[in-house]
C-alpha cells in the first residue's frame, strides 16, 4: 500500500479551548524534532506546509494541514538537494511547488503528486556557494548566495532552468534574511545593512539601518518590506527609497520574527514573550498600534518562524518545536480500520472533538463542503465518535483523505482527517481476434489500456499449446506459475512478456518477435497494479505469423528479364536513343545540359536538319496517376494514388517532329495480403523506374502558335523492385512494352511575354508550354507475373531551347 507515512512520526496532541479571537488562540498540536526551525512556508492554497530545519542535519518536512499529520522528512531519493543540505525554501504559486536552495549551489523542487510532495525534476546550478535564500518574485525565482565578498541574486525561469547573474554587492557580510516582491528584493546583511534593488538589475543599493540586531525581513506589498529589527522594533522599507521609513507605533522590546495570519501581521517579540497582531492597511503598511497580544508559552520564547494557514497559526522555535495554534474546535482523528481494502470493504473511523460539535465525514474534494458525505451527527465534548462507511464509487482508486469536519456552538469549523486506500485489483483487459496483428515472424497485440490509475504493467502470455482463461483463474503466490499463466518455453523464448504501463498511453501495442511463420500461437493478457494485484486473464486469442504477399507473390512474378517485345531489341533501342541536342544557339538550362551529357553524344544529322529551326531540343517534366489493370498491384495498393513522375528530353528534328527519351519514378507503400485476403501489419514497398523512347508529331505550323496538338508512340522498359519478398528477400526485374499518347501544348509565353523574354535571356529557353496528355501503355501484358498496362492523364511543363 502507498499510504502516508504519518504513523512513522505522529503528532503530540495538546488540549486547548476554542474561543473566538487572536487573543484566545491556544496550542492545539505540536511536534518537536530537536533541530532549530529555520523557515516555514505555506503553499498558496494553504493545505500543505513546508518546514526547514537547521542544525547538524538540515532537512525539510511537509505537513498536511487537513489532518495536521506529520507526513515525513523529505530525504533519500526524494530529497530535492540530493546529497547536499537544504538551506532555504520558498512556495511557488504557479503549480503549488516548493523550491529548495541547497548547500552545493543548486535549487531543487518538491512537486505535489497524488496528495504527496515528492522530488521534482528541476535541478539548477546557480554557483559553487550555498543558496542561502531562494525567493519567488513575479513568477521568477531569485537565488541569493554567499560568494565571499559578494552576494549574487540570480533570476531564472522555473520551467527552463536558465540562469543569469543580475545583481551584486560588495560586502564581506553574509545575508541573514531575504524577502522578494514585485519591484525587487531586500536583503539583511549582517547586523545593520538593508539592501534593495529594482527588477532591472544592476548593483544593489545599500542603506544603513539604525544600529541593532536585525532578524528577518518580509514583503507585505508590491514595494513594501517590513523588518523585525530586534530592539529597534518594526521598520518599514521601500525599494528605490534609500531611507528607512521608520518604526511602526507599538511597544516592542525585541522583535525576532514576522508572519501573516488571515491577512494581518503577526510579530514575535522575544523580549515581551508575546505574539502581537497588527492590522495591515493598503499596500501592506501596518496601521498604528498592536490590536492584540498573545502570551508565548515558556518553551516558545525563541520563535524563529511564523506562518498563518487558513485560520491556524504555526510557530517554529530554535528548540525545533512546531506549534499549531487556533481558536477553532480541535478534532483528533484516529487511523481508519482497515486502512486499505477493495470495493465493498467496510471501514471504521473514530475521532474525538474537545468541545460539543456537529460533525460530518466527507471524502473527495479539499474544501469544507466539497466531496461526498459519508456520515453526520452530533457529539458531546470529549465523546469518541465511531462511524463506518463502505469503500464504493465515492472513493477513487488509490489513497483518499477522509475528512472529519466539526462545527462548535459558535459556528467555528475545525477539521481533521485520516487516509484510507481503495485498492481494487485491475480490471480485465479486452482482447478479441481483432486485437491480433500478423506480420513476418511476428505477432502484435493491440488493446485499450485499462483506465485504473494504478496499473503498473501488463503480462502478455504466449504459448504454442492451447489454453483457456479458466485454466489460470488464480495462482498461489510463490508457485512456478507466476505471473499467473502459461510459463512454458516457446521456440526457445519464455512465453511471458512484461510490458510497463504508460499512463499517457490509451492504446497498448505489444510486438512478439522471432516466431515461426505458419505456426499457431495462443495469447492472453492480464494487468498488474502497483501493489502487485493481478487482474483476471483476458480472452485467449490466437494468431499465425505470416509474411504478407505483395504484388509479386500474388501474380507469381519471379523477376528477371521478360517481355513480349524482344528484350534485346527494346533495350538496344533505348540505349541508342542518344538524345543529342545539336548545336545550341544560346544558353541551355543547366539541368537540360546535364541530361544531354547523360543521354550521349550529339547526332550530326539531327543538328544539320535543325540548323535553320528556332529550337534545337526540349525537356519535359510531367506527373500523372496511372490506372493499372494488374489486380495484383491494385489489390495491395488500390486503384488510386498510383502516381508516375516522368522526366523526358530530346532533340527536335524539325519543328513538327521530336524524338524523346526519358525516365520516371513510381513508388507505392502498403500492407501485404494473406490468403484469406486480410492484411498483415507489415508494409511492402514497391518501386519502379520507367524508361521510355518515343517519336512525337506536333501540329505546329504558325509562329508563336498558342495551342499545339500532338501525338506520339514509342517503346517502354520498366525496372521494378519489391522489398520484402516472401518475408526476407528483394525481388527485381524488367518488363517491356509500348505506348501511345496524344494531347495538347498551351504556349505560356503568350500569356506573359515580358516574363517569358526575361526567362529566355537568363535560361536560353525559347518557349514554355503547359502540357496535357492522355497516355495508353501496354507493358508486360503477355508475360507471366506482373504487368504495367493501363492508362493515365498527365500534366506537365515542356521547355524548348
């Protein structure tokens, strides 16, 4: 169970009376560690209180003010300072965190998780010296370190951890207190220095205070700081004003600590042995006079820290005592019995109020009236009340705080609480045959993660022998069948895989590799929670690993060279294309020149025939979706989206006749098919590089003819590759055939002659056409295996040069 560790260090309860008013506050609870209390900080919503202890073994402790139960000293793996000592702390309003300054020059954090404060992920170094004070200012943290003759304030973002030195002061004295608020920070240096600065940074302003011993500085407003000045009393200081504004009225003998309680200022006067309450006016400035004095008990005479939390006043002393004072009715709550159970468990809880009260037990929420009501009634002073309730839907899975709320005859509400854990076993994982994914030598299970908050892992069982969930309804602890399911070895591997649960993962995918294709395996899943409880076994499903079939397997393709038109003839024709461009009259596109070099040497006859033509060659880029007839290809990749990109180029024999050669790119990615026409979980990639050679006739008879119809025919060779093939091989081959195409070319130069002229001067391109063509191809249709016969509508651009 993950219950709070309150039992390790319970509070020492002290009796008190409940009367209204600051002067009637009495000690209602206390705890002593023996080490001096250095600081007390309350998180903004007032439920949790952090206490910093000094001495030979500095440490941080956290109290839960709803139960006033001591949670624990934060140490070991939860210590925000790791192996260093905590020196200072502050509360952060953005997300209810505490930040701790450490002796090794770092700052760590404590974060609230599931009702407990644990070590966060932040660890920022601000120097080599101890962080004596860390304070929150305008959603930034300011660290104050002692660096010999200097004090450096370093602001940084709590989210990024970036640091930068911004303020310094030349002083050999060590700061004894620090406070921050909008507008800057104030440090007490030694006995008689007060240092302040604005948020703009730079050198700290030094102000000399009246001689005396100063104990603590506290921010009470945007630009107002109050100082416990020992015998000098209470002083007020404004950032940017180099003059101390003087002491507030009141008879002080030796002020040692300051705090806030319900919006008013509390001062601890060690000389008087009393606590004083001063109302604060606008801007955090004390009004004249002390309204009330409260006697400090003898062993509280050296108060070091004061903090007010939601109607309770908390004191920390140099002797290590933490005292809780309140005028509210105090209720002492016992331990729930049992402290943990599954749904339907009946739990008893006892509590005692010191005065006559009306009471309620509630769970859920963190306000006085929030959550669900578990019971109510009335009790006389000192009467032990025992109430029972059942763990049901009103309780969350995990730890719950059951709150005892007591209201006295004056209407004041006191509170206490005890923790109880609802720890149901995990639910059943939902599996069906649809959860099984098949792949080459692999099975995958895909299922919905359970919503239970405390799921820690899933056990996935695999066996080549059939079994049922009833066979493993439960296993005795310590037996060989643990986790509870088949544990026989399967294909040399243990048939259980433990999968950690991911709290942010809605779907869980488990891949089981290294299996044998064609062999049947049986699988089931059960969940385990943080306390080791197992959920019921899921339905048992089965699967057979298999390599998915791609187009090659479906068509019986063996690869290699094949084609109805003589392969050698087609290859020879493509190789002899040459695609020489003849002599050029002007610059040619860099890309076109590269393609010419790849195509081969110029052909003199073509060059001579073109000597009087306006252009010598052309280059065309086009794209189209080819509608293939081969059902082996379309069965895997579908009938749409089979796009082919082509790059074609060649010489112009005369204005009306062009020879064209080119190459293209075809790629598809899809899941393979099984014999039952279901799909595997693995993907099969198919690629092809089409090569083409054709002659084109253009009906271009007029100068700057805006629309040029054309027709063409030629030979094709497609080099193809499928990966994987039969699970682990790569299949390659060639297919050959022919094509014809027809379409039109729209002269774009006529639409924008000025741009066309500039483009010609830069690139050497005479004409630019928008091309639309219909293409019919017959490639490998008479062969065994794959063929690429089909038709397409292509769009592109052609450049004549």
